[in-house]
């Protein structure tokens, strides 16, 4: 077997093992929360009889280990169960919301990733001069701004001062693609502002690092233009660190945007998770937690594999 | 006489244009010698005469919805499910803004002289969304479902007192274990939506006899409805479609109203009300209701088992300051009993209890408290501004020499670990339509939610006696005595009644202030119309 294939298979196997470990951790973490689902649902209305009734109905009286394995078995057969709080089918609820999460993340990524890399290349080309300082200054400012401040700012600017977009970004099945794009415009802008700097700085740093090498000097001596050198000689060798940062940011766009979702009323997974955490709806919390973990593990695995593939020393081992 | 006519005409015109509230109208017309009943009817006609426009889509942006919500009316607890159920559901009867009973599915209500047996005549031909009509059997099945503990109904306490339910033809007869003159008000509870077959097979189906039928139900995101073509009451349900969007974030909700994405929002933050008043196209509706914020002491636990200490604390709180600073002036100071002018049979004889450091210090000294810190627990979620309110309370109490100390608790688990567990904490109540229900829910010795552990034999005796008392003057006197007992001996510190503050677009017509609940008691989307 080709050694690359073995490496890839190893990574995938490791990823799956990690996922299993994460599932156990999620389950334990949720168990350790104070109070239980019945109490959280009844809230101010909890009387001892109502509590006992609800616990019995929800099967909360069974030992934790039994519930963990029941849950794990369900996931392997594609059955995530039903939400304890409103009896809705979890897989179905998650399906649509996951789609919305990926749509928002996708829109933001399509703009942010190329933009960050191009800005990074330009900043590296003019390192230490005004374009570099301008780009770094602006992106560092936007990343330093808390998300909700950026969100309120764009709401004020683009719905009140210049009313071109709408403050509430909900999307529904049946909306046209363009209507959806229009709806998510504001959260996309905020997310782009938030993730731009990290990727841009990493691209710049990785390129500048490579620019110190002897072969870049050779290319310069050959008389190549600075942009050609960066694009043809420096960038391919800086891919691995850039990709890993890009993947981290993509993962963030999928799992970490709950604040943006709340501010814009966007109906995606983050808000869904938070609602169910406050109600101690264990099956939902576990299912969403596992999905988020899977996204992280998958994207990091992808970064690893791309890193391996982009490294000639690993691609052509002696 | 001529002059009076002119004035009356002018006032009717004002009411038609929506420039006068019902209270103002009734007050000013009765001054002209018109009877209060006639004035109220005139106002209703005038308000209707604003010419309801048909059609369009009314959109609401609301706080208080979660993806965990269900359409089962039995378990509705927060604002969005309440509003949603009021859109598709219909109850036996409802409560009008002036506190009278509005007959809905029941067409006639009568009781035996001792108020232990009630008859509800069911309106014939009221259609469900899916077809079929409401029968007396459905009504009985619905009430029965709520008595089953497994249904986890918020109305369990209400239906528990019914010992016998009978459906005969178009008549439902309910026999009670004890007299209750308020039963129609209890049947207006928002959990008691009449469902086909009682909703036993599928309680969360969202099928009822209300003015709109459910189209999309995405809990925590949005709920959409279309007009129920065969709805029995043509005077309400003007828009073709209703959309309720869940927008829990304050800023986004306000921005959505300002930008015209929605027509009405609930829970306007008191801090920004003054700013919003200057915005074109938006009206702020601050409506005095029965909701109130409280600090509750367990009267059976030291040091709160000492009434002198309780009185010291009651005098050590600055109510006026709280209304100003916590409610932004949108509320009224409370008087340590949970009833205000929004309730029928309210007695306004009680003097407003004010902050009095000298009296507080005197009572504190009399209580002989050892000087150890008195801990008040609070959390941001106890009520909006609960942490600030507790700190204000501590500051004014400390100034009177009472060692009150605030302990901040996390929102998470507050209602299970602190409220009803710790002896002194911050909380809130939404109020109930009638005094009996409020007292029965939280101040009767045996009440599940007796969160001050208040046990007073005379109070219980009066409460039970008042239920069967059909003479209103006598009943008012009983409630007045109960208020007195609670005010002077209870564990309740009630600094303020909060207004419902909503934001409504100028394009909305037909708004009426309703003390029974937020957004016209959950019916704004059904009773209002779009002028644009």
C-alpha cells in the first residue's frame, strides 16, 4: 500500500477513536450539571409530585451507564431519539438547522478565506510598508471588536442609517437562494470581520518565514517579480500552516457562532443547543455536542491530510 | 343638554381616532352623567368604528420562545407559546380588558345560587380547523385531560377542584368540591384551549377552533398561521396571515420593529423607552397589569419567623426609587400584597407604604436580631433588573442600620436551587385574572407554590368563604381583610408592579390597553389590523 494511504487511514481511524472518547466526555459532562431535566423544565412550577411524574415519564430513573449505551446504539443506527422537552424528533430538527449553520458558515467562508489569503499575500509582499500596516491595522481592529458589538454596529449602519438589509436573519425552506443570501448578509459581514485577521496574519507570517529561505533568494536573483516568487515558490511551501488555521476558523464558523445567531435571530444549531442546555434536554445536548465535535475532528483531520499531501518529503518518501 | 351632546360627540371622535383610552373615556363621559356601562359600550363601538381593515400579514417579533416549546396548551409557560396558543386556540370564555367575561365557546354561563354547580351552554356550529364542530363532549374531555397529572398541565390546580363533569346535549355541567364564584375566570385560563376529543390522542397537534390555523410550527424560530375561513366571530381576526418570529435579543427585536420587519414587539427594555418614543412610525404602549416583582421571606425560618424583622425590612425598601430606576418609571409602587387596581374587587383604602428609615430601625431593634448579616439571594433572571434592585434594597436597608447583604446566584438552576428553597430571595409573579386565584396559587396554607410558607388560619378561612360569597360588597370586604393580614404579617415584600411595555407600529389599528396580559392578553395579532 502507498505510504500516504496508510497515513490517511491512520488519521481517519484516530479521528473515529477520538470521537468515541469525546462522546463519553460529553455524556459525563452533561451528567455532572446540577439539577436534572425534570427540574429545569418545571422551573418555578416544580412540585415534588410533578417532578416524580416527569422523571418517570422521561426514564431519568435509569442508571447513567445504561442510558449512555442506549444513546450510543441509537446514534450508530441513525436514531438520535426525541427531545425530552417537546417530543420533537431530534434528527429532523437538527437536519434543517445544520443546513442553516453550514449555509451561513459556507457564505462567510467563501468570502473570508480567499480574501484573507489575498490580503495575507499582499501584506507579505509589502511587509513593513504602508499596505501591510493598513491591512494589519484594520483586520486586527475588527478581530478585537466583540462579535455582538460588531453585530449591533452593522445593524445600526445597514438597517437604520442605510436601510438595505434586515436585522433579523431567519431563513426558511421555500425561500429563493437570493432571498436567503439577502437575509444572511449582516451575519456574514460580521463573521467575515471576525475571522479575517487570524487567517490573514497566519498567511503573512508563513510566507515571510519561507521568504528567508535560500531558494527564494535564488528566485530573486533569477529576476522573478516579487508577486511571482510569493505565488509560485513561497505560497506552496506555506500551505500546511495556512490550511490548519483556515480549518480552525471554518470549525469556528460552524460551532462557535452562537452569539451571532442570537443577535440576528438566525435559526441554526447554536441557538438550538443553548435552548436545550438551559432545559437540561440531555439527548439534544449530547447529539449537538457530538456533531460539533465531529466537525472539529473532521476539519482538523482534513488539515492534517492536506498538510501531508502538500509536503513533498511525505509525498515521496525514500 | 346640547352642550353635553357636543362634548360626548367630541369624545367619541377622540376614541375613534384612538386618542383616548377606555379608562379616560369612561371617566370623562360618566362625568357628563352617562352610566358607566353605557360609556363602556359606547367606547367599544367607537373603537370598532376605527374601521377594521381586512387582509395582509401581521408580524410579531417576540421574546420568550425556545426551540424546546410545544403546541400542547397544557405545558405553555413562556410568552411565545402563550401568544401562539391564543392564535389557534379558543377557550370557553376570555376576560375583557375591563375585567368582564367575554363569552367564546360558551354562549351562556350560569351557576347555582351557592356557586358549587356551573352550567356552560356550548355555542353550536363552532368549527375546528380540520373540520368538525366543538361539542360539549370535547369540552369535558379537554378539562379531564388537564386533571390527569401525567399531562403536566399548568391548569391542574384549577381543574382539580371540579368533582364532576357532565356533557348533555349542548350543556356542560361542572360540580365543584367547594363554592367558587370565580369559575368563569378560571375557565379563561390560557391552558384550557378546547381541543377536538380533548386533545388526548395528540395534545400538541395545534388544532383548535381559534381564528387562525397553524401553518408552520418551528419552535424557537417562527410560527405562521392562516385565517380560519369558518371562524365563528367575524369581529376579530382581520389579517389574512399571522407570523410570530422569535427574536430573543433585545436590540435585534427593537431594530426589527424600527425597520418595519415586524409590526409589534413585546418586552421593550425600559432603558430605551425614552429613545424609542422619538422614533417615527413606532408607538410605545406601557400597560399597567398585574405582574409584580417580589422579595420573598420564608415566615417559618429564622430570622424571618419574627414579624418585627419582616416589618423592618418592609419599611427599609425604597419603592419609589425602584419604580424609577428599575422600571424606568413604567410601573407602580407595591404595597406588600399581590393585588392592585387591575383586579376586580380591589380595595384602594390602603395607605402606600413608604421608605422610613426611623421606623425600620425601630422595628429592627424590637425584633432583637443578633446583628448577623441577613442574606438576600438574587440572580439576573429572577426578574429584569433583579440584581440592581437587590443592591438598592441593601443600600437603603443598610442606611437604616439593617445588615442586609446581597448574594448573587447564577441564573442556571435558580428556580430549582434558590427559589422556594432559600429563605429570602428575589422572584416575580405574572398575576392572575382574579384575587381568589392569585391568593389560592401562592398564599393559601396548602398551596404548592406558597413561596413565603405563609400559614394563617383566618386568611385561609376568609379565602374559602369568599369563593362562595355572591354578594360583591361582602366579598370585597373579605378580600380587603385578607390584604390587610398579608400586608402586615406576610413574608412578601412587594416593591413594584411592572407595566407590560410593547412597541407597536403606526400601521397597526385597533390596539386596546389590556391589563390581563402582554400584547392585549395574547390577542393583539387577532384583534388588531393593518392600516397600510
